[in-house]
C-alpha cells in the first residue's frame, strides 16, 4: 500500500458525486436575483426557479417518487419542462421526456417500457395522451399518476386528464431544503428513446456523471460566457435538450422558452429578449436564412447558433454567415447525450475563402474536451483508419459522455459496446488534421452499379441551388443498377426551379453516376427536432417501384 493510500480516504468534505443538479443550487445561491426563465408574461429569477423545482421535487416525493422511479413528461419548451429537469434528478429519479409528435401506441409502449409512475402532460397533448394512457392501462395494467400542466401561453383546447394540476401541486408542498442529487454519480438520470425506425425504439439510459460533464463541455466547446440568454428552439425532449437545461443553470443564464418553432417567433424572441445562443437542426437554421430580411431587423446583438441533428449542408453554413449568425457545428447521438464532438474553429481558417471555411466548418470535427475518445475505426477489425480523408470507417466514441446502455436490452448494449468502443453506425473519414467528416449513415449509402454514392454529397449539391429549402436523397431499387438515387425536394416560398434544372445543377457539381435519376417535389417527413425521416422516403420509393 502506498503512503498516499493511508489516512487519505474519501469523505463528505472532499468528495461529492457529480450531478448537474448542483448547478441549480449554486445559481440560486449566487445569482438568485438574476433572470432564469422567460415565458410569455411569466418571469422567474434563479431563486424562484430553484424554489419551484424544489416544490415539484417535494410533490413528487409525496407521490412515492424515489431512486429508480421514472417520471415521464409530455411537455413543450415551457418553464415546467425546465423545472422537471431539475426536480426529478434531485430525487435520484429518472426523467423520461416523450417526443410530442409520437402517436398514442408508441407513447404507451414507451411509458410501459420505462415503467413510468408519474406523468406530467401539457393540455395541448390531451387527446393523444388520453388514448396513450388508455392503451397503457388496457394493455399493461399501468395507471401512472397524471399531473396536468396548464401553461399560461396555451389558449387552445385540451381536457385535464389527471386529478391535480401542476400549479396547485406546487402550492400544496413546501420546497425541499436542498436539491441534492444522487449518492452515486453512475445512477441513471434519464431514459431517452431512439426513433425506432427499425423495430421497437431503444431506451438510452444516461447517468448523472455524463450529464454533468456534457453540460460543462457544452460551455467549454462554445466558449459560453456567464449569463447567456438561451432560446429554446431545440426541443428539451430531445436528448434532454443536449444537456443545455443544466449548462444554462451552470452559467446563471436565462432560459427563453418557446412553444412553437417558427421563423417569426424565433426572430421576435431574439429581438425582444436579447437572445445570444440557440441550438437547432439544419432545417430550423434554413428557416431563418429564408425569412425576409425585415424579420431580422433590430437584432443587433451577436447571435451564436449550434447546429447538429443532421449533417449541415454547405449552403446552410454559408447562408448563416451571410446573415451574420455565428454557427458552431457539433455532432453526436442520443447515446452520447446529444453533441459530443465539435468542428473546433481555428484562427487560420478566417483567412480562407468562404467556401473553404464552409467545408472546414461542415465537418463533424473532434471529440468534446471531456469525452475521452472519438475516432474512425474499421468496424470489423477495430483498427484505426489512416488520417488521409479517403479510407472510410465507422465513427466510435468512448469515455464518460457515453450512455450506461439500452434499458432492458442487454444484447443491443453488448453489440453497441463491442470491443470497448461505442459504435455509432456513421461512416466517415479522418482527414489529415484528424477532424472527422461523415460520408453517410451505413444504411444511407446508395450502391449503384457497384459504385458507392453518398446521399449526403448529393444533398449538399442540391442545397447549393438557391431555390432549395430542404432535400433528402434515398436509394430506389433499380433492375439494372441495383439502386439509383432519388431526390425529394422542398422549394423556398419565393423559389422556382424545375426538375430538369436541378438535374443540370447537380451535373455541374457531381460525377454523372451520382446525379439523381428522379426529382420529386414533395413534402419531406421530419421529426420534431427537424431531422429528416429517410425511412419514410425509402418506403415511398419502394412502394412506387412495386407498382410499376
């Protein structure tokens, strides 16, 4: 035994389990008088937000919520959603944030799978939640306690489904003396469900340590100052808002809540509340680029956006630069708490042309500061691919910002962690500066006549046409070539372009075999976070092929 192992044990004075709940306590203590939440006419300071969260925690405890309990939310980006992210982990319980666009059977499936004991639901979603709760009871015998949230900014229809509403519950319970968090930082903090595009969705279980470290990494990655004014354009149900509920708490910032993600509402909030940070998928940034210049008038502060959720097209990065918004490109998955890699900008890049800056910034980049490993490996041998920008492999992560595993799914967990790395399923190259660049999802590579076509590369070419608002490229079965690329395109409100013109545009940028064989001007299905649902488009082209 070393001399450094003698009489130097952990104790309450020198060791506390890491949990992002501690950020809330600190901001209430140090910045209690500063604004924490803005939502319509409502305003809460950090002292008030901490008290409301502590009242919610006390109420949940009275309902039997404790370590290992699951509290499910069906909420938009409102103060109640912020408070749930503080109160539930404080009880060492697990927060499960439902995607507000899911249908009733899938909502019921998820609530049953994670054994939800309490549900917080906004009145706007009463119809679908009423059916989901009915299915949950009929199919599984589960009857969680339902708490209705009657948001001051929602004036539409919606029944109350529970016996008590949120504000009454808070008023009836004195706040806990302290939001403590877990004894063990490895304890689960959240379970978030993947999209379930093939089979049932998987429940990604994350822990307090990872949430704490990713919240810190967000601030370090973005060089966020104290007191940011953060606009909730990203749904908090998506990977717990990429851990930003806790990042904003750490920095004593202001949550500017937003129920509906629309260009006018976003730009009005930026102007009215001096918003300086927001996160979104590429489709949301494109909304701002396409918005009339008059909508952006009066926004004089520097606005910084973070983009992830899909590979950002070069045209989007260029477009944001032209309207003066500073964009940071991050990359990740639900299994790594949202973003866990970033295209770190180098000073010398500023001397490059705009197109070269766009290319450099469009890469997935390097690991977050507090993530221990990210590289490109051969998925069969786990050998690292050369940093030549040519040889493709699979992006893999390891470190503290990686999930515990998949809930009740040991086989998928073992497969995901095979060889001591988390396998993302994203195909990429490592460039000479060791920045990673995605070429495609393994399932999105189009193999035409033996040639591999990256759907992302074709989409990037389409996005470079000024009339294109959104696009997605998928494989269509072909009797001669095996597969050929088909493009689905949405045009900007003031844009005009024909299929022939888009094909000619692509021919000027791509090798002939990569050019889409067909252009379809159709609405593209998207998740509530703006991610394009290619599996639905594949079903469309397969159905069309079967008919012909």
